C-alpha cells in the first residue's frame, strides 16, 4: 500500500482507532478491513485504521460479531465480580465503536 493511501486511512478517524478510539502511532497502526478479505471485503473503501489489539481481536468477524464479542467479554469479567458480590445484577450496555460517533 502506498504511503499516501496509508495516510488517507489514518486520517479517516483523526488518527484514532476506529473501534476503541485510542490515539494511534502512525508507524504502528493496523489497517482493518471492516468486511474481512476472507469473506469478500476487497473494496478500497472497506478499510479503517485500527490499533493492533482491536484489529487482531476482530480478526475476520463482522462488526456485529465483534461488538458481541466485546460485550460478552465485559459481561464475563463483570460477572465474576458480581458473583463475588452475591447476585449483583449486571446489564452490559451496547458497545458503540469510535467511528460510529464520527460518521
């Protein structure tokens, strides 16, 4: 990928991870295919900047599958705390990705 295209993708979300909003290092950020290449996402407009953790965690999941994965992880982690607190009710909120706030 050309440096120019890499810069264009980096600027899409103001230099932040499209998913978690973390400030990205230009030399280390990943380019995520929103629709994974393995399932047909080859369009050049299908790319967003991502931190390595989000990109590797998302893998080839759809946005809704990735959102569900994060929500389930939050639920499991808070669930452990809840169990220790004797039946504390947990209601995880709907995850909204950083780029969804921008576009």
